[in-house]
């Protein structure tokens, strides 16, 4: 026979009920006892029966993460951090791609929550800014954590970085290199659930600080995707007087700008400097590698999962806002403009 909960209790010198409380992350267990039980589980290579735990706790032990497949590069780090945190607490992360029209998304999320009996939900942009989805989770009484919300940011728990300051730093970097004609490539300003304004506003702050004008034609909006970045950058570079630098609101669009420049025979950074935002995997694998604003994506995912797991088993989650640090990462896609 395999190792049982009775063996774990005997090894740790506690009751079976105490072992059960530790496995279900319940309160009222002293830290020393909790560590002793976990050590016994590790020593005995004990793997709890997930089905039995679900039945005993009336919980699914599942945390849901909803994301757009088009933003996979950005999501990967968040998903990894959240999955590791869930695994350490004997939970599972259910990552669900969102496809179809925006109008269909709330119904799809509700169906998934009801079918899987999710114990909590992590919302990433753009869904974290969709107040209709937030209202749905509140109505269903499902604990949720929003990543980088800008729409009603104090509504519920969240993990975020200072997007506006990040855009300021990226733009200042270009200005310090000597660039004066800088364009901004943003996300979908008007579409439902999106809110790229902090990054755009940070760009405008830095330009105003330096006394540099920004014509309307130097701000253009895409869809946070490679193809939209390529298309929008192509529009900027087709102008009679092209900018010497582009600040992109995420790495996927920045990578698209690199592609648009290459198709026009422009060399980056000799003819055009480009910055991204996020430091997703694509920023490190494109050529030239992107100068970008690094978000600690894995830490964001881990923090979001940790907040949800800390609320179990009661499901009561305080509307805490947790801010994480960002940093400018300078790589090969930026340089002084040609004389």
C-alpha cells in the first residue's frame, strides 16, 4: 500500500485532522507544526488525493487565469509565477484562453467558473480593466485579483506596476541619447476593456518635461500585437519626415516596429531607435534585442496567486493593492540619432 495520511500524521506527531488542515491551507495551525507536517510529507513522498481533498473541503483547489492568446508572450511569465505559487500550496492553475468577440467574454468566463467551480480568478489586461467582468465576479462571489488595472483600480485586490513612470523612463532614455522627434505606439485606446493611457501619458510627460512638441500624427494606436505594431510603425515611417525613435507600449508592438523598419531598409538603432515595455520573452529573442521597461512578470503572477490562496478557505479577500518595481533595461535597439 502507498503512503497514507495516517503515516504522515504519525511521522509529524500530530493528528490526522491537523494534517488535513495543513493540506487545505486552513488557519489556526502554528507555523512550526505546519512546517513539521510538510517536512513529513516530503520525507514520505506523500501525494495527497486531490479528489478526496476537494470533497472534504468543498473546494475545487483550482485557480483560474484568463488571457488573450495574442498576448501569449506577456502572459507566459505571469502564468509561470502563478503556477509555481499554486503548486507550492497544492493547488492547480487553470489557464484559459479568451477568444471571440468582447461581448461574449463575460458569458464564457461565467460558464468556466461554474463548470470548474474555481476557487479564485486572476484577470490580466485587457480583461482586468473590463468592469463588466469585475461586476460578474462580484455577483458570483468569486475572489479575484486584477493585474495592472487602470479602470476603477481600487475595486478589488490588484497587483500592478507604475506604468506611467515606466513610460517616462523609456522616453527620457531616448531624449538623453539626443532624440527629439519621438513617436508613441500605443494599445487600443477605444476598445472595450483596454486602458493604455498611463503609458501614453508617461510618454507625454517626458516630452513636455523636455519641452518637445508631440504632433497628433506622432501618436498611433495598435492592438498590443506584433502585426499591429508592424502596421502602425509602417504608417509612422512612411511619413515625409519620419521620427528618429519610437516608444512602444509593449514588446510585441516594438518587435513589429523592428520588422517594419527592416522592410524599409532601415537599420535599428542606426536609423531608428525603438523601446518596448514588459521585458517579455520576445524582447530578448528579437534582433536587435529590445531596450524595454522590465516588469517582474513572474513575481506579478506569484503575488496574484498568493493573494488568492491567502484568502482560502473563507474566500474573503481584502481589496489590497500591491505594487512591484520596474526598471529600464538597455539593450541594442536604442542609440543616439544620426547627425
